[in-house]
C-alpha cells in the first residue's frame, strides 16, 4: 500500500465482524477521518445504518464555499458544542444563504450516535468534542482514482477539470495532514480496501512514525 506523505502504515491488522466493531465504538460522537477518496463516506453510512436513529454530519456541508480547511470553529460552535450541551442542532453554515443554499444541518439532541464524516473530521481542534476517532487508511493512488471517478460522476466534470480541482485540493490536504497527523490520535484505523458487508479490517489505537 502506497500511503500519503508523512503517514506510517498501520498494523497489525485484524478482521472483525462489522456489528462487533460498531458496538465497540465508545461515546456518542464519532469522527470518521481520512484522505479524499479513502472511503470515509461509505464507512460512515455503514455505521449509521447499524445504529437506529444515528445521524451523519458531513464536513463538506460545513466547509461549503467557506474554506477547505478553515472551518473547525464552525463545526465546533454550530454542531458539536450544542450536542455536548444537550441541545438540538439546527445550523446553517455562513456561506449557504449568500450562495442560495437553503435548509439547515439538523441533529436532534436525542440522537443516539452522531458520525462526523470528512477530511479532517478528527482534526486537533475538535479532539475535545469527539468521543471516538477513526482514521481510514487508503492507498494514495487508489484514493485519488476513486475520488476522480466520484467527482466526474457526481459533479459532471470532464477529466481535465476533475484533475485540476483534485490537484488544487491536494495542494492543501497534503500539508494539512503532514502537520495535523490525525492517525496519531486515532482510536481505530480502518483499511479502506476491506469494506465488505460483513467485516471490517482494523488496527486498534493510534499509528505513530518518524516525523
């Protein structure tokens, strides 16, 4: 597996039934983090399906037309702190209305499990507000290929535009992760290449390597 810059390979790996893995998650707020195209959305959706009443909050919705990585305060103040304080979340990120996006991010206070999913979901600034951090470890080139296919299919981009936008994203993602190193705080590392319907391949605890 070719990993992204600065990221050490996890291991030893163990295969576990997916329902057993979900039951082992501690606390109410779970962050699913990883590089673009790593499989975070797939994993978060599977966890949510396994817990009746669970909700998924996407970092992309909070960051939408605001900043690729400068959104930690929005997530903390708009979503995570209200949940910690036992309040309903009904939050409209600041860029939505000016750009014509309607609606809100809504999470009832009684939601049994909230999964925060997206690149930098377990970033350092949010650590005090999450209970369990999952890092999805992926092959760097495979994640890029998967992300490009997704962007072309979902956004109607041609190959050149998809690649240009990916390169612009990567120019910010790589230095962010090299500095933040979320895999060193992960409670679980999940291998993205193994995401079938019944099992999950995971490494328990953080992964540390040479800086």
